[in-house]
C-alpha cells in the first residue's frame, strides 16, 4: 500500500468525459483512451488520475466511482506516456501506479482492492501493464526478503559468523535483483516500460588501471568512468521518461554529486547534458526531453541558494533560450528571462562591482565605491524598517567590531529608502559611525540605479568585494563573511607562493 506523501498539484482539468460505466461493458474504440477502473472498497466517491512529472505529481482528471467500485476515464484529448497514478481521497490519499503507453494501447482495465492494490491487481488489454505489475510484485517480495535479512543481522549481535552468513544472503539477494531487472529490461525492449527499466540500469565500473606491480595509476579513474557513462542507459528519445520520478532524480543526482561544485564546472556539464538531449531527442523529432531538461536545469540553478550558481542560470539562459533554441517559449517568458539575466549578469562572482558614485553620507559628504581603500569591502543594502535587517545589521555591527575591522575590511552600508530622518536615527541609536563603516544613500534625488546593478529586490543584501572591487561573495549571511574573507586571504597567499 502506498500513501501520497506530497500535495497533489492540480492542473487545469479539461472537459473530458468521465462518468461511471457498468462493469464488463466493452471498450469504446471511438475514444483515444478508455481505461476502466474497478476498486473493491472504493465506492460512491471519486478518484484522481494523474501522472508523475519529476518529483511532483499532477492530477489530470477525476473519475466517479459507482456503488460497485467501478469507473471509467475516457476521452480524446492529448495525454502523454508515463507512469500514472490512481489516487483515492476516500482512502487517505493512498494510490497505485500504472503505465500509460502510446496511442493505440490505451484501452484496458485495471481491477484491484484496497487490501493490496499491487498484489491483487488484475489487468486486461495491456501486456505492458501486466509486465509492470509483475515487476512491482517481484520487487515487493525482494524487499520483504531484504527486511528479514536486516532483522537477522540486527539480532545476530556480536556473532560475526552469523552476521557474515546474513551478509552473504544480502549479496545474493542483490545479485538476484540485478539479474531480474536485466531480464525484465531485455523482455520489454521497445516499450516505455523497457526504457524505464533501462534507465535504472546500474553502470558497471571497471577496476582501477594498474602498473606491472599492481599499483593504481589513476586514483580518479572510477569516478571519471562513472561520470562519463552516467547517462548511457537513458533513452533520450523516450518522452515518457519525463513523466516518471526517475529522470529528474538522475539529473539532480548528477549535478549534486557527480560534478565539481563550481560554476565553471557546472556550466560545462550543463551544456553537455542539454546538448545530449538536443542531439538525441530534438534532432530526431522529439522535443519533450530536451524541453524538460532545459527548463528543469534553468529552474534548478535559478532557485539554488548556493553562492555563484546563478552564473550557471545565466549561461543556460543565454546559450539555449536567448539564442533561439527554445522555440516553445513565448515572448512574455523570453522578455522576463532576458530582464532577469540582465539583472544578474553584473553581479556574477569574479565580475568587477559596478562603481556607485556620488553616494551621499548623513553629513552630506560624497563617496564613490571604487575609492574605498581596503583589502575587502562589505557592501550591504539595508533599511531600518525591514524586519530581517533589524536582525542582520546589528549582527554585522558586532562582527565588524570584533573581527572584520582587524582584517582591513570596510563596510559600505547603503540605505535603500528615502526617509533621511529614519536612517539617521538608526545610525545614532546603533552608534555606527566609524572610518571603516561608511553610511551612504542615493540622496533625495536617486541617480545611481543600484537596484539594477546589484539586483536589489529585497533587503538586506550583502556583497563582499576584494581590494580590486572584484565580487568574491554575494547574498551572504553575516555568519559567512569572516570565513569567506579568511578563505580569500589564504587563496591569495597560496597564489603568491606558487608564482
């Protein structure tokens, strides 16, 4: 039994004919799809039918179940291949899965009960779903066996011989699992289910290369081999993989675990993966996996909280969207994307910070950002009435007095609003007047466009600049500033000693 662990996101439910139909009535060939559900224990209620899309689950229709637990989903609208779900609100959102194959294979029936959705499933009219159900049953049996072995290992206590006997059983179980999955994959080639099984195929990694004395000659070989062959078993021509939880999880694992977590490395690998979907999918007439991969990675790096990953977002946007390789994107989206790229680009790590000139202090003196002489400049955009600023600015004041000032760091604190009295009162209250702490604003007649050049849409926002006013940190918490500066100092010292 499965329970839906996340909120189902409801898409537009089209005006699709969904009504109860008497059990046993022949499928109507006039419809593109006609799927009968009979679920003992689910009567006089509705069920939801949806599909996976990565980690999310989308409802596409509701089906009315009659007093016999029977209902039909049928219609002529376009639906896509993938792993679909039948969700039962009346049963605490429990659900079971089935496969939606290609056109021409969408007239079938599923019959089960609430005691064991998978184990008691009966399928008519869909050999692919029969194979899928057999696989689910077998894997459930293997899981039970695994749990028994794990329990025996735990009960063995300090008896190492007993533990080793159970470990041997576990190894045998794993080998049988792999053999079974390979067998099922081979038996279902050319189908969506076959592609799903293939996508779960584990990469077989060769041993390390060794010299004549048996000494490993390349300690990174296995990592490089695994990374190079990671996507070998993904069929980029099978659009149905998009509507499974498998493809997205493989994408995310690759970029979270397999790629060096630096913007430069991520950009190279993002282009490599996107190009693979473009070459193997789109060029052969299938745009869906390419479209999904491109949009998923764009969103993944835009939403990332890791500093510097926005550079990957910009690279994907410029090289794939703004270059005209995303024909499905409408003009409104493209306009907003271009605007977002233009905002982020000046603030990328390694860029020279835009010089804010004639920034005015409380006593009406003028400062230019690039004239600040310091090993590091901490640039903070803030306002006294901002709740988060009221927490972060005092922390920055303390950190500045305790450590940052001694590291030859100066603070260039920019008040983002227009109430000089409010600003001055806060400065006096917190006593933040110091040669190394410079309070400025844009003056009563704003001119600097700091919001555009530093992507300021909320406060506080903290940047760290080196002595050349190169951006080395952005959107930082106060707690991270000292560690970043110490890292940059060590990096500079290392570079001096190696040149």
